[in-house]
């Protein structure tokens, strides 16, 4: 139970800790000052959402996310969100492939070569079907978490841990809703693909509580670290590099590799979710479907999607509030006692 529960937990965490999160940009956009309560609320909301989605996926033994959407939203509205998830997964994976190429430029590797490399590695992930992805994620994500937390703790130690929680200065608490909302679609997409593989309620509890506490703890530590360099973040595209600017260049190279791993795990989970969604209609080995998807995505990386994503992310954040509400209300609206009364 513990082994499987931790495997699903790392799958969830790997879906969220992408390039935007690991770089600090995504956290800084949503949180920042007066956000301690917001991060705690996010941790709670995310735990509940994961638990409900996993419960639905397990009950229906799903192999992709559409049955979960239908259970939450009804068949008509689920079709609209189905299209939205496909567009979201496709566009974000394109960004990850482009980001994978750009990140390796630190190592003097041309962007086009980096894109080819990460694309090939994404396809290789599915040689052993989709089981290969969950096993590799279970190996990579703990390394990613340990390295990121180690960097943040070393930095906090260097500035004598000036972390404080002021109850009267927590006005940014609504950010918990929008941040949960932004991340709900990829969570539904990835968890809908594993519903049939979950064997016990214990796995669901371990995965949901573990991922909520892990992301909440890292987010709080990361946000507090960024607050100490808030005045300088405006001059950096990657806020994490502000923290690292006084460290040796070897450290910057190591963190660049860390960011690349975050990009890689996000790209693989995106392709995994797309494969799971279209598996009923597209036959063939997983690696061949992955190759087709990556081949369609690779040419689009040359255009640069930063403007598109800057529009899509806030839009998804707003549109997904309805999905978050549906997830949180699902245990109430589908409670057996309420059904008997009706």
C-alpha cells in the first residue's frame, strides 16, 4: 500500500512541479507577500481535490480523464472541458519541449539540439508502455524535491531563517483558490489515467495527503525565500537565479539541470495524459503514439509560446474555478444520505 501510494504521490507532485514552479516564477505570480495563509489553504484544498478525483477514478476504474469529468460536471459540460484539457496539455508540453532546449543552452548545447534530445527522451520513456513513466517519475521526483529543498534550506541558513507568520497580514488568501484552480486540470488528466491501477483506499489517502503536504511545505519555504529578494526579482526571468546569484557557477549549472528535470517530468506527464485520453481511438504501442505527438509538437517550439501561455494560464485559472467547486462539492452532492432524501 505504501509503495503504491508514494508512487501516485510522486506522479502528482511531478505533474505540478514543472519548469514554472521549480523556477519560482509560477509561485511568485500567485503568492508573494502576505501569502502564508494562502499557501496553507492551497495545501488543504489540493489534498481534498486529489482525494476526490482519485476516489472517482478508482470507483470507475478509469484509464483516462473523461469519465472523471463526466462524473463531476455532467456529459455536456465535460465535452467542453475535454477540449480545454487537450489544448492545455498540448500547449504546455510544447512549452516544456522548447524550455528543455533553452535550458541546455547553459551547457553550450544549441536550442534545437536540446529540443531533439528532450523529445527523444520523452519517447523513450514509453518504450515500456505507461508503466515506465510512473517508475521513472518515482525515481526522479524524490531527487528533484530533495535538491530543491536543499537549495532553499541552504539559502535560508545563510540569511538566518527570517521566516515569520503574521496572522494580521494575510490578505492574499484568495490566491489559494486561483492557484488550486490553475493546477486542477493537469491533476484530473493524470489521475484519470491511473484509476484502474489503484487497489486500495489507503493508496488514495497516502497519495492525496502526501502530495498536499509536500507541495504546501515546499511552496511555503520557496515563497519565504523569494520574499527576501523581492526587490530584485523584477530583473530576472527565473526568480530562483536571484537566490543563487552569490553562489558558484557550478551551483547554477546544477540548478539548471534541476530545472531541466522538472521540465522533463512535466513533458512526460503531459504526453502520458494525452496518450491515455486517445488510447481508446488510436491503437498502437505507447512509444509510437508518443513519437507522433512529439513530432507534431516539435515544429511549434520554434514560434515561442510565452505570449500564448501568459493569456491561457490566467484564463484557465478563472475557468477552472467551476471545476474546483464541483470537486469540493462532490462528496456532499453525492452523499448517500442526501440521495435517499431526494
